[in-house]
C-alpha cells in the first residue's frame, strides 16, 4: 500500500486503502473502454490501490476490463471481487472464483465477497471460502449487504468469524447503518466498505453540502465523499470512469471538515434514532 495513504485495518491487521475504486457499470461500452482503463490506472498511481468489482458487473465484462487495467500492476493492488448468491454453495463459490480469476487474469483475489444473501446456507458458503483460502485462490473473504442479524448468523457458523469486511450502501444521505450495524462491525474490529459513497450521484439538492462546497471551492460530491472518509473504520469505493473524476475523488481525502460543517450536515441528514432496514442499490 502507498506509504502515508490513509488506511483501515482488516481484522487480521492487514491495512487497506481508505479510498479505493469501484467499477460498477464499467466495461459495458466499448467506446468508454480506453477512458475507463486509464482512470483505473490513474487511481492506482494516486494511491487508490483497492479495486472492487464483481462477477455480476456486466456479466463478467467488468472483471475483464479490470484485468486489462491491472496488467503490469497486479502486485500493487488489493483486488476485491464478489460472487452471486446463486453461486454460493461450497462447490459453487469455487467454480465462480475460478471463472473470476480467469476473467481478471490473475492467480488470486485479495478479498472475495458474497454479494448478498440468497437461499444457500451460510455454512456452505463459508466452507467454500475457506477452501479457496487454503488453495491460495483468495487471501481473505467477506460479505456484502449483510445487516446485523445476518452478521450474527454468520458468526455462529464454523469459521464465520473469519469474515474480513462487510460492504454496504452508506453515505451522508443513507445513514441507517450508524444505528447498529456500524457499531457491531466496530466491536468486532471489522472495517466497513461503503459503496455508492455519493449515492450514485443522486444527492439531494439545496443542502449544507452546497454551502460547504461553495466555501471551500470544491464540488458537492467531494464534500459528501469527505464526509464518508471522515467516518472511522470505513473505506469508500467510488466509481470514476474518467481521469479527472478520479483526481477529484482523490482530492476529497484532503478536505478536512470542521466541527461546524459536521454539525450542519447532522442537522440536515439526521443520524438514525431507531433501527432501519439495510438499504441496497
């Protein structure tokens, strides 16, 4: 990992970048391919060496694009991919992982996640993940879109406490996880990976984000990103298809929100006072 770059620690102590790169919807249009590859490589050069993808994205096309972008750079990257729930049986995750490895053009995935819960019992999925770890196909495993009850169930199965992270929808406009899920993960020394940290560019208009952005000469999206990055134990994986967008994301790390800024955001985007169902995109 880039020396001096902000990080969060996995339960076993390994450090991963606090700001990475998502790839949802990338690799689906040939006309954008060169720009998308250039954007990923620029992000890596800027220290955003955590790359997140999934077999679902573009039905594998996104993994192929990521593999192309990582040629010559694989050892510099912490690579994350995700398996479909219908591939979550003991043998299914192993077949899915092999297919992802082939598309990615690599011999290992650093962090392999169950994309969301399905009908397959968790003990089967975890057994398959652990077999992949022993085989050297993956280094860590985790989950995505799991709420507290899901995490409790996961931790009750054999090897379930080996989970390295939970990737969830979390941003300034969707703060439900703060009530119970984020505290649960913090109690278990498990970082949260926030996808759609700027709410898929659908942040509400006319909020304190505008005032803060105007005062600092940055964009509303950069302020929203800075807010996520300000949360302890949370890393963010925004998608950027253009080099200039990647640079804007990286610059959000340098925005230090004041106590007054945070109070204004809390007043508008109120922290949860009760349990809310975990949202998904």
